[in-house]
C-alpha cells in the first residue's frame, strides 16, 4: 500500500552521479570560465537572505489532504526539491509557499514571522522569484524588452543583457518573443529570474522544454544563486542536479477508483 505521507531526505549519490554523466553541450561558444565572468555583472549586491521554516505544515486541495505534518528548515543557500507524479500536489505546495493559499495546519515562517499575516506577507512576497508553466512573456515585445520591462518594475537596471547572454539568447535580443521556441522561452524566463535577482526562487518544472545544455545552465545558475546565500525550491518530475538538496517526495493521490470520465475532467492528470 502506498503511504499517504511524503518522505524527506537528501539527494542520493547515485542520482547525482547519473545526472553528472549527461553530455554538456553549449548553444553558444562560451566556455564555463566565460559564464563565470558574466555572473558578477548580474550580482551587484549580496541580498540579505532570511530563513524559511515550515512547522508541522499540512496542505489540502479539493478537500483532499496532500501533505501532513511537514517540517522543513531552509537556511542561507538551502535547497528543497519536490518530486511526485502528475497531480500529486507539487504546484499546490509551491503556491502555498508563495502565499497564494494557506496551509490547512501548521505555519510557514519567514525570518521567524508567519507569512499569512498581511503586513509580513507584503514584505515576504518581495523576496520571491517565481517560474511556472505560464511564462508571462509578452509576445509583441522583443526578447530584451521582456527582461527590461521587469527590470523597470523592480528598479533594477543593467542586468538584462548579461542575463540573456548567459542563457544563450544574446543573438536574439532584437527578435520578437513570439518567434521563440519552447526551449528558448524557458531560457527567457530564466534570464528574467537572473535579472530581477530576488533571494527566494520558487521554480515549477523549470527544466521542461530545455535541452541538455539548457538543463546544465539551469543547474549552474541554481548553484551560483545558492553560493550568494539564495534559497531554491524546485518542483520537478525530471532529474536536475542540485547538490545537497533535501527531497520531498509527494505520494500519488488517487483516493478512490477513477473512471475515464473522471480522468478527462481532471486537468492535473495526464
């Protein structure tokens, strides 16, 4: 029988080894040292990173419990990976961490304060950078404009170009975003993530549509963000190498035998 409780542990050595064996192909001729030289241009200051703490957190969706009594403590440079089948609640968990929904029990604490308190939430949401399957890319904007527009909203200017270079989109900055492939759109999302430079990253399936090179770049920017003290929480069903990450496995969620009509009506089953 499948347990209804998620399991939490560190990434296994075997998973790390198999991930490292993937070939490393670059879309552009930049070598790894060249990439490292770009990073300081996007990191003008080291952000002050608070601790993120989950205390006995339970979570409901559609009146069904998907998490029960979860305890996680993320310090500066911490990482948490959520895994599970489609419909197990990974995106729901991220939405709860983003403050879009409240836990059914327990507390989520940022810097020692409950994020559900309105005054605290207004400060907390400014710490978050979110990537989801809805990319929020403006089709009529150029690639560069799509990043610079968010820079203007954040009052952070000058990081768009190096971020796009790092993600292999430097030659496409004047192209309209509607011309991009799915993989290039994902790279554009990641470039925007770098340019905005907030301390807590919530990443929902960030490697979907990326090729091998794109996955390695994703792993690289996650590692660099953590070196600066950033916190990363990733929901994924694909292998991503994140060193020393805690892993929270969400069990399959089928409380009763489902008919074909039930499944066709469920957007979270594929």
